[in-house]
């Protein structure tokens, strides 16, 4: 499945480097000397962010079915 991401790009006025940040995943942020390098680095940043999100989801929700509690509720007559 191919996903499309929006990348906001700014240029550092002192170094001239390009800085990119993914709108859909703000934690995916990187830089490059030119547009080609930035896009290459951005792909890595997005892949790492997705991997971290998968790990967090796995760690957070792995045992949801383990904690099952039955309630002894007597129906009122």
C-alpha cells in the first residue's frame, strides 16, 4: 500500500540546508543539503517513525485480551 505524505520544507538561512517535517507524523523530521538528499532522508525518517508507532501500538495493546473480567450481575426482577 502506497501512502502519500505532506512534507513541509524550510531552508536554514545560516547553513542553507533544507529541513523537512512530515505533517502527518511530526516526529519524522530531517535535513539535507539539497532536495534529493532531503527526500532520501525523509523516507528514512518516515519509515523509522512508522516502526516506532508499530512498536508503541504493540507494547500498548498486546495484552488487551489478557485482562478479561467477568462481572456477576444479577438481573433485577
